[in-house]
C-alpha cells in the first residue's frame, strides 16, 4: 500500500492562521525525509477552520523546500477558475519540480455560496460545465491540441516542454468517481469527510465504469483518511479529543479553529452529541503506530484502493509531526526509500 499525505493547513486556537501555512511547509519537509509518496494541499475559502486558500501558491514554496516527494493539489476547485490559467500555473510548477507535480481537481466550491460567488460570479453555471472545463484542462496541461472546432485551439499553456502534471479527480460523492472513470483518470475519495460513508459505492462505480487510456490503462484509486498516532493509546486519545469538539461544532454549523486538548476537556457536549461520541470513536483511526497501521491496511483492503493519503488534525505541531514519524516507522517507509 502506498502512503501519502493530505494537509489542510488547519487553523488552531491560540495561533494566527498564517502560522498554519508555515507549519504545512515544515510538515512537508519532514514527510519528504520520512518516505511518504505524495504531499497534497487543499483549497478552502473564507474559513475559520482551514487556512489553505491558494494551493497553487503553497505548492511553489513546497517545491523549493522538498527534494523527492510528489506535490499536488487536493484539490483545485475548477469552477472558480479558467482552465487555461490553472494549466499555466501547474505547468510552471512542473518546471519548478519536474516529474513531481499532481493536479487534483474537484467541482465542489470549498466554501459557502456567497464566497463562491465572490470568487466567480458564474461559479454555479461553471459547475455544470465541469466536464468541458476538465477536457480543456487536460489538453492544455499536456500540451495536446484542442479540437479543430474549439474557439481556443491556437492557445497554448506555457511553459511547454518537459513532462506534464498528473491529473487526478477528487470527490466525496459518486459524481467525481464517474467523471474520473469517464476520462480515465486516477481518483481519490475524501473518505475523511463522512467517516467513509458512500466511499464503497463511489469506488465501485469508478472501477466498474473505468475507460482505459494510454496514460492510465487501469483504474488507480486512493482515499483520504483521518489518522493519528502517538507513543501511547492514552496520548492518542488526548490528542484526538479536539477533533470530537471540532466535529460537534461543525454539525452545529460553526467552522471554528481546532481547540487544544485542554479546551476540548472543558467543552460541554449536548446529551445527543455525547451519545454519538462512541460511534465516532469506533470509526476513527487513532492510537499507537501498530493500531493505526493495522486499521489503515484494513480500510485500504476493504475499499480495494492503491493508496491512502493521511489527514491529521492535531493542535500541537510537534505532536502532529510525531504522528507522521510513528506511522512512517510502522510501515517501514524510510527503509523502503533507502532501498
């Protein structure tokens, strides 16, 4: 099983959101050394929970501070933008880090409706045109000609030459899975959005309807999974508690910074929320490195995926980096890289 990272630059209580971006840089440098395969960053807008609003800018910085690991977006929300501009951005990134760039795209707004409108007043109509936008993007990114009848057939996305970013489709519903299958692209399902709900159906649709291409002759799938490791089970439980509070706040419609373990311990759950906590903990993946490794392997096997991308929200950046160290060790990633 291939192991990667999806980082959202989570905003945490007590620290300015800009610190989350710098913490993402530090984490990427560590994961590069530890042997993880990819490091992806997400796109969200006008959020008090997530600071990662411009993955294309962040990826340029990551290209400078890493040497080996693949870098990509998870993902660019294409309806906000021009396909040509996205292609240009990622061709520049490919020139900066040849052979290491992934272009993950999605259709969701990554924000509320008002923010989506502020980004692109025609975002709602653009979402309906997602397949055509994607087709244009694929041609421009790979420097392939558009159809003879296309109004922009003479337009090229510079810089040309060298290789091309690998395009992925990311999604949390069956729509993205079906688009990925139709275009013959790799697909990553956001398993962590709803603790895996709907993942099996989406991935089955993807595999069952996949149309092979020269670039991707077989379906290739991944899932983004929330996972947290610590040296002891007790420490993992302490570090996991803020996520329970964050989840409760999200279900109340409030997207807040991730609280500290001390703040989580003092949080007042409603009776209904407290009753749901055992089920949330049963589905969550956290604990000692061996427990996390075994749970990740089981989830990957159950969903027949080729790759797992870890999503790890921890208030303390040192503890978060420690989690990735422990999981890397449990899977022997550094040893594999050395070999």
